[in-house]
C-alpha cells in the first residue's frame, strides 16, 4: 500500500463526505456511545479493499478496534463476515460509506479480473488494465486488478511511452513518432519503455522496419490477422492485443498467441459487489 497516496485519498474523501460534521449521527446518537459493526457480504466474488478499509477506520479514529476475518483476494459468498469494528459509533458511521464505496468497487474489479484470469488458464497470455479509470481512484482500481490476479499496465502518462494513433497522426507517421520518442528519451535522460499501437498489417510492417520499440499493441485486429501478426513478430517484441475484447471472446484472443490482452472494462464499467456494514449488539 502506498501510504502517501492512501493518506491523501482518505483525507480528501472524508472531507468531501463529512464536511463540517455528520449531523445525522451527531443529532441522533449521544456523544460517547460505543458500539460494534460487522461488514457483511451479500454477493459472490473476490474480496478487495480490506487493507484499505482498516486504514480508513484508523484514520477516522486510531481508537477503533478492527478485527479482520477475511483478507484481500479471498473468495467470498453471501453471509460471510469480512471484519468487525468496535468503538465510537460516531466514528464508525463516519467511516462507513467510504469503506463500502471503496471495497464494493475494488471487489467488483477484483472479481471481474479473476474471472478473466481463470478464462486464460492454460495460455501464456496475461490480462492488463488500462488508464480508463475513475479520476482520483486509479491507484485503488489498479490495486484491485492485482488482487484479482491481473497485471498493471502503465500507471499514467509519465511511466511509459505509449504511441497511439493520434500520436502517430500528429507526429507525421510511425517512423517519425518512434524517432521522436528516442530523441526525447536521450535529451531528457529518461528510462522509459516504448510501446506503439498499430491498426493494420501495413503499420505493423512499418514498425518492424523501423524497430526501436519494446512492445507492439495490435489494436482491433480480427483473429486471423492477429495470429498472422504474432507469427510475423516471432517473439522479437512483446505483443499486446486490445479493442473489442470481452469475456466471451478473450480466450480466442489469447489463443492467437499474444503476451498480453488489455481490457478497459476491468475498471471503466465494472459492477460493484454488494457489501454492507451493520450494527451488532455488544
């Protein structure tokens, strides 16, 4: 866990939600009331966000006692108990929605990723996430992908050079885009891998003639062309497929022999898992 990120994220999220006070709790529950709550599972899938939830409770109040029964990555089913938290009721309720929002979304992402990883078993292909994430939550969503067994692609614009169609078009072509990238790396003294997206066999051939990349992204290729492209590349470069890949066809894409498959839907259109935090008697 990146503490610097999570500390800032939790502080911002609590300020957004709590503002100048949880007036409902303050108005209805006497100050100093002590209670216990149980985080219950109402869905089936892969659990994610437990470590973050403990951190949220701790940030709201270090005096809250959290007892964890299920860890990140656990397979969960309805009626499972993830954790119990005990202490100030005002603090428990202050943390409740943030804990659930994060865990439900992270668990949904981990569940979807785990399902795809299962579909890829027996192949040499791994599933990647993308930058199609919720602003401000990218770290958490990519964390959930890892919990589900997937692999993180670049985190942002700063940790890899990924030359896509617009970069190629604006720079004047594939050869020029790659040459510009190398000149930039040298002039700025950067250590960055270079990946380039190709849209057809002609662009692939131009990349192979130019060279100087680490990975080739084969975008929106049909199965026949993808197999042909992988055979032409012959292991000289890491290969990645993207575009139109779903749970229904991901195995067929993997069977084409690519090293990676990137799926934006892991994070941009995931269904959250149903979890709840319920008061229990002491």
